[in-house]
């Protein structure tokens, strides 16, 4: 690495540190996006609401399973284990399939209570209860929405004012024969309903933002939240968390780094620095390419030398004995023969392996025995022996 490259790396490292410090010192903007989650402290999260529910109810249990699984498990529980509970759903909208909707209504009919706070209702649940909602305004607005309880006796006196993007959703259709209006907005549109269903009750609210951290702490709005929840009996609360964030995702260091602006910029700059370093050092440095000779086959040369030695000495008998010895070792290995001997057991074993008549096998092996026991053979006999051994190998 030369001096210019070192200066470049030092400059990039200093830039990364400076950007990280600047990003860390900038105040983080307030996230006003609604999540309704018990994990979030943002204004429209519900961490504070979840924690304060124990002031009104004996216990609060988070439910992260999908509605079809949570309701099915509770329906199949034994009578001794299925005590009445309050089911609490808070989200922008509420839409479940027919199976979960039927299970949820069956639980309410059996004695559970249900509170759903959502701006819109759809699917089988809305069709069964004949629900429909509308909004006074769309998009972000600073208009103030007023809500007051109605009926005698009133749940909580006074008018509750909600601002900063409150959508002003209200119910336009519901089953009036079994439904009681508990609260209305400034235009006398119903926003909080209570309906009987079997042994339980269903409470519906079209203002889910009232069940968030911001509106719990603003003015007297905590009284409205307490009044809406007071409709439910003092049963344990099953807080739905699945419809808000789905299944919980794994928390990894990289996920946290990318969630923080300062760390995210530092991560991107570090990746850019690594890529730049790889590009600068990817240049090929020219050098002579050595010529590598292929490795010598010493075994082949040795065999050639030994063959020429036997040829010049004309020692065909010793060559024949070595060929027969190698053949016998190969026969023992390939036919699983313990001992190679010129006897009837060997003849019978090889006849069974090769499929040749036992007499022919005996005749051919006797010829090998004669050559092995002889004193001298000529070149023509050595060639016939080589052909015979090759033919016997083909039969194995």
C-alpha cells in the first residue's frame, strides 16, 4: 500500500467517524405512525396502555398466535380450564377469515367478552354483525375530534377532545335491535357500541387511536379510555399482538444497526470502504510466469528399463514365472480364493467362478504349472502364455 492509498483510507475512516457523530447528535424525529403494539413507546404505540391495564383488570396476557390458532385452542380447552376472559383487539382495521370469526363469536356466546377498536371492519366478522364504518376526513389533519359518552347513566361526564391526525371514523351500519350506543362524536355519529351476544358482550370502538400512549397522557383522555374499558367485566384480558406486528422477528445485531440512522450510515460507508480497498488491490502485478514441466512418470520408465533388461538377457523363463505369479495373486483377489494350488479344489472353485467346464480349467492350469516348473521357454511360448493369461482374465 503506497502513501496515497494510506491517505485515502485515513480520510474515509475520518469521514465515517464524523458522519456517525453528526447523525448521533441529531435529534430523532418523532415517529407518529400507528402501531398499537405493546412493545412501542412511540406516540401511537400502546406500551403504556398495556402496562396500565392491570389497574382495571386482574391480569393481562399477550397473545402472539394467529386468531384461528388462539381461538381454536381456547374452544378446545376443557370446561375447568376455560374461565371467562376479555379479548382485546386494537388496530387500524379488523378483518379475519370465517373460521376465526366464528370461533371468536362462539367464545363470546359461551361467556367471554370482546372489545375491538378499529377504524374499519371487513370480512366474515363484519358481515355477521352487519357492521360498516365511514370517516369524516382522510389523510393527515390537525382537526380536533370530540367524543362524549351518551345514555343514562353516563359512563363518564364531559367532552373528550382528540387531535393530531384523528381520523374521525364512525359507524354507519350496525344491528340496532341488540346494540346500544355508548359514545358519539361531535356530529352525534356513533363511535362506541355495545351489543349482547349469547352470554357475553361485544364492545366496538371506531377510534383505535384513543387506545395509544399519546392520547392516554393528553388532557382528560385517560378517563375516556377507562370508561370504554369499564364496560368489560373484571376478567383477565387477552391482548392480541399478532394482528399488529405478526409473528415476532428475530432480533439480530445487523437489524439493530440498520434501524439506527447513525449506525446505518456507518455500516454503508464501511461497506463502501471495503469495496474500494478491494478494487485498489485487485490490480494484477505483472511478473514472469514460470514454465512448469509436467511431472515425470518414474514408474513407467522403470518398467521400460526392466523390460529392456529381460529382453536383452533373453530370460523368458523368469519373466513367465513372474507373469504366472502375478496372475495367481490376481485370481485369489478377484475370486476370493484363499490358496492358489494346482488341485481339484482350486479347479472346482475357478470353474464355478468362470462358468467353464472343470476339465478345461484343469487343462489350462496344468499348462501354467508345467511352464512354471520348467527350466527354459522360448519367445514364442512366452507370447502364447501372455495370450492365455489374458484370456483367463477375461473369463474371471
